[in-house]
């Protein structure tokens, strides 16, 4: 029994898993947004996320030493049909949200902002926030459950995934 627990602790350490959030809304996102030198964000349409984090992102964008990369669904991606069905909305509304996200990013960036925005054509069943120090993975559930879990990983050395 003790050996099994020690083995589990070693496996968790090798994965770099440092925290599990029962509710993804409790992620220390302010810290991630404001402190990371390099920030990569993977979202579907991103509109709700950017609206909720607009002041912090504007603050981040004012620092020319910080780099930010967004990956969003491309407006012509076939995956938008899946997102529209999942969210009980239309393809046009999902495309409009993507365009709104891009408009907000354009509006809040400064002249020295290091920002890249890419559109992808694949389905991503999760959100991801990745920095030089950590990655936070938020899996989307196939159910209609409103509260999503999140998993925070850190680089724990040579044996770490």
C-alpha cells in the first residue's frame, strides 16, 4: 500500500503535476498573465476569456519585454460547426466571437506589444495557458457540466514530461 502511494507520488512528480483545480475559474490567471515573459494561450473563440481578462492583458501588452501568442479557431475551420452545436449557437455567432476577440486584442495592444495570433483548423477539446515556467490545462468535458477542472504542470527536471 505504501509502496503504491510512493510510486504514485513519483509518477505525479515525473509528470510535473503541481496542482489540480476543482474549478478552472480558480486558476491564478492574474499571476500567469502579468508575470510570464512568454505566454501562449490556446482557446476556441476566446471572446469570453479576453473580455474577462482585458485589463490584465492591456497591462501585459504595455510591457515590450513580454511576448504573447494566441491560437484560436480559424474562422473557416470545420471545427466551428462542432463548437456551435456544443454551445447551442450558430456558426456565424462563433465566427463573430473570434472576430470580436481579435478586435479586442488589436484595440488593447500598444505600439511595442509583441503579439502573434494564429488560427488553426483542428478541434481543441481544452484550453491551455503555457509560460516558460508552467502550463495550465483546462479540459472541456463532453457533458454540460458548467464547472471545469484544471491541471497545473511545472518543469520538474530531466525526467519530467
